């Protein structure tokens, strides 16, 4: 495996670690965000949003490479690989290995993009819950939100 694999794997581990830590904080109890913590969270979310936006074309390209491998590359290689092994056709097996590595790199790209999106969604959820909690506390009410949101109909 090459440096691109190591970089993608490191990014995925980092993003998943960030998501895990944020979820741990959420599960620890209510988040009382002061203005400084809120500003930091918004900044992190904005940076994640920029990363997501910057990577959209790469994600689309990676998705196309994955679909091409699954639809065409893998079936063609699978049909021939036994013969290539039996005949010790190193060039064909090497080409197949290159194709499988390209597929794996594309899947890693999609996984990294999903991890970035997940981190963004968790931060967005934290901010939304903080806003709701702050609104309930500021009015002195500890009841359900108003009926204006569709999920509150019939509550």
C-alpha cells in the first residue's frame, strides 16, 4: 500500500476519533454551551463545511471509480484470475492488483468524506440542541417546544 492509503486511513481515524469524542460529551449530559464554546463549535463546523465543499468533485470521481470497478472491473477480473494464476501471468495479475488498489483508494476517499460529513452533522446537532436548551432555559420553561415544527404535531 502507498502513502495515499496511509493518509486516507489516518484521516478516517482522526475524523472518527473527533466524532467519538463529541458523542461522548453529548452522552455525558446536557451541553451547556457558553458563547465561547459555541463560537469554537461554529468555527469547527465551518471548517468541516469547507472541507466537504472542496471535496465534492473528488467524492463524485471516487464514487464513479467504485461503481466502475464493481460493475465491470471486478467481474471481468474474477472471470480471468484463476487462469492468470495457473499460467503465472504476472503482468495481468499485477494490472489486477493495481486496479484493486485504485478501487480501495476510491472507497477510502468515500469513507473519509463520510467521516467528514458525520463530524459536521454531529456538530450541527450539538448546536441545535444547545439552541433548544438555551431557549427553554431563558423562558424558564422546561416543556416541549412549540407546535410549529412538524415533528411536534400532536404533542
